[in-house]
């Protein structure tokens, strides 16, 4: 997969923000979840998909009641 | 407790009101150009017109240059313009040059950006200079032209009557009112333009809710000059803070208010002082400091639809308000003035049709839209307008630590020179397409060192040194003198009176230095412009390329100038 050029990433980012604004805060989580599923489905192989998930979670602390 | 403020390290000169002697009779004195507003844009407009020999009256309601924290960054493009206006030395002597900046998320650096700069440049990409110094430097240049610039302090426009052939102004001074007629009126009277309101015109676009507090402080620190941005810093969680070093130990701090904060209370010194104190502690700045000035800012992204309304021309904040993030306010205004000055001068002097002034509006409205597009993106990051922008910003900042591929989203998108790609003035686009490198029609010159031959000396300089208040024909020639070195554009049909200079540039030192005007001693200029002997770049007085040819004759170049100036229809109406 070729990474997006900075200007294209910038435009995509802005579009995403505007779309999420229009959908409203209540639907933001499901919107981002759907976006994540589509991104995973289009990932370049299983390793790439796993890396996306791990990278997105990497510096977020697990919840206190998270199952081990 | 009373907060002790320090004064700005700047001596403000207060100017007496200027009231002209009124002439006899009922007819008000008439002037070719009157400029309303002596800010950076008014001064640059006046200096630009004067450089073309056009007399102007410059009107200012106040009695001094501005006070407080306003524009603070001047771009390389603006410095190029200021150089042509004769004020560069003062800008460079006082200003602090810088090339980049750092952004932090919480306590981690997530971006270190640099602005484009290389060995070909003459000027720094940016300098920090407070607006009062910007204005004073320009005012010094204005005061050196009393023959052409009639500066009138403490003179306020109280009424305007727009007419087909100009405008009649009623002006108020401390010692009474008088009338003045102008063939052309330049409205450079700022964001709350009286002229704009008087003509019933409205800015259109978006106003943002997010507010920033702006504080200037006096602090002695050896920290280098760079743009510092702190997102969600430990000293002020949830906020965004910008820090810029100014000359003479002034530091400009901008910090974002939370949506639930009362803006009036927020600029109370009692609320500002602890925030600044905790910021400085976080930065490791331990020296004593004092506040100088405090204010509040709300981002706007607004413009008039057109900048020419008959005989009234709008420039700078009177024409458009762009967000501060990306430093496009004063810089775009200076660009307006530079674009307007030569066109208005040519029209006043009968060298061009009035249509040339429509191209001022077209080009600068297009530039404003580009500035607003970038400024809006910067604002959406710096002052997120919705929960979505806020959430996504947290995501980007958190990921940027480990993922360089997202760091470009944090880049502050600083102002850069704008290309008038769709300008109706651009000529010979087919011929331009055959030139494989160099600035396209509508673009500004790429800077490059070269050796310049003057009447009595040879010196190393830069390409932009060759520009002046005229068209410049960059004629790339051979080192060996031959008949093709000559390009007699000046005699072109219909452009006999147009000020123009032909500059012959050779690829290397010729045997007889006097046979050329410059040569490419670095060997970088010719390839940068895809130039060969015979190549021509036609450059407007504002440094934008009008046309370029791999090979051109004098008649072709003259026709391009004639096209831009509307020579045909000016003759029809003459």
C-alpha cells in the first residue's frame, strides 16, 4: 500500500472531521468503528491489519476492569 | 494585587494633525490617489505608488503607529516586496530571522518543522517583528518621500461620496473638517473599515467561536527564535499555547481558552498572570518577567467578493480577514499592496486600461481564497470548531510521537508565495508549457545568486535584485556576444511609454563584462529556469512572471505586455 501524500492525508483528515461533525457526537463511535473495519478490510495483508490495531492502541492505557 | 505592566521597548512618536491650507473657491482639491489607513498595507501602497512616480495622499485617523500585539511575522515574500519599497534594511536590522519550529503534545516533542530555505535564498523564510516596528520602518521610508507622499495624521474619513470618476471625502481633523476629491481611493483602513461600511459592503465567510488570549511579556531569554506550539501542555491541560520570540526581549504568547471560559474574565491580569507563570516554569524560563499587553482574539475567515468597486479599491484587512494561524494577515495585505500599486500607477499614468485594476481584484480575491483555505485548516487544528476536530486532533497528536507519517497534519502551514495561475494577464501559455523548469506564468521568481554588472562595478547579488518599478525582461543569452543578444522590446507597438528593462543574463563570465547585465556564476540559474540562449522570462513590476518562452523575439514579448495592459482598449477609449 502506498502511503498518502501529506496534502492528500490533510484533505482526507479534514473530510473525516467534517463528516463526523455532521453525524454528531452520538454516532461518532459507530462511525469511527465502521471506518476502522473498512480500513482493516483494505489493509495489505494480515500483518498489516494486526499492526494497525496494535499501533492505534499502543500508548493508550487499558481500562481498569479490562479482562486479562 | 495590582499587576505591574512594563512598557513596550519602543518609543512611539506622536504626530501633529496635518491640515492642508484650503485653496480658494468652492472646489475641493483633487488628487489622483488617496489612501485611507496608515497601517502596513497603506504604507506599502503609498510607497509602491511613489516608486512609480505617482503622488498620493495618505490619511490616518490616529496620531502614531499602532500599539499592542498585532502582526508579528513577516514572510520572505513580504521582505522581497519591502526591499523594492526601500525599507528592507530596517526590517532585517530589527527583526529576528527564523526557519522553523517545534510542536509538543503534553511533554513530548511531536514535530520539528523547517520552512523551505536553501543556498539560493537571499532572505530568511520569516522574521519576527512587532507591527509597531513594521509600521515605523515603513513610515521612515514614507517620510523620505515628502515629494510624492502627503502624510496626514489625525485625519478621519467621516463621509464618502462614490462617483463615476472618483470619490469625494469629508475629512475630520482636531481643527475642523474639509473636503477632498480623489480620482482613485484605496481603502486600507483595516478590519473595521469605515470605507467598506460606507459603501454598504459586507465581508462573507466563517467566524470561529474558539478564542485565544494574546499576551506580550518582557523576558530576557537566550532561547532561539522558533515557533513553539504546546498542545495540551502540563502547565495548561486541555489548552493550546503558541510562543514567539520578538525583538528586544518581547515574547508573544497566545493561548486557547476553553469553551466554558468567560472571555472578559480571561483577560483580567489576575487570570492571565498565573497561566503565563506556569507556562514559563514548564519551559524552564526562570528569569523575572513582566506583562506588557493583553488582548483577546477570535479567528475569522472572511472576504469581500470583489476588491474593486468602481474607483474604490480595497486592500488588506479591509478586503479580507484571515485567521492568524499561518501568519497570512499582514503578509497577504502587503501582497495586495504590491499587486495594486503598479496597476493603479499604470492606470493613473495612462499606460494601461482600467481593466488592469479588475485583474487586481481577480488575482487577490483568488489569493484570499487560497489563504483562507490554508488558514481555515490551521484554525481547525489550533482552535477545533467541533467535537470531531477536537477528538481527531487528540488522535493525531498521540500518534505523532511514534508515527512520523501523521506529523504533517500538525504542520502550521505557514504562508508561502501565491501563484496567480488563472490570471487573465498571463500570456503565451502554450510557449510556457515548453519550458520544463522555473516559475510558471503567475508565479513569483525562484531566487538564485548571480553576478550583476553595473555601470561602474561588478558584484555578486541575487536575481530579485534585478527587479524594479517596471517590467523586467530576463533575457538569457550566450557568453559569446552575437546579434541575438539584442531584444528591442521597448519599441513595441503600443507600449512605447511603458517602463521596462531588458536584463541580459549569460551562463558564465563573458570576456567583455559590459556586454551583459548579469551572469550565472553558480551554474544553478540556467537549469533552474530551463534556460538556454534565447529564453525569455517577462516579469511584472510585482515580481510575478507574466510569460516565458524558450525562445522569443521582441515583438512577441511586446505583445504580451500590450495584452496585460489592455493597450488595445486604452487606445480605443483615449
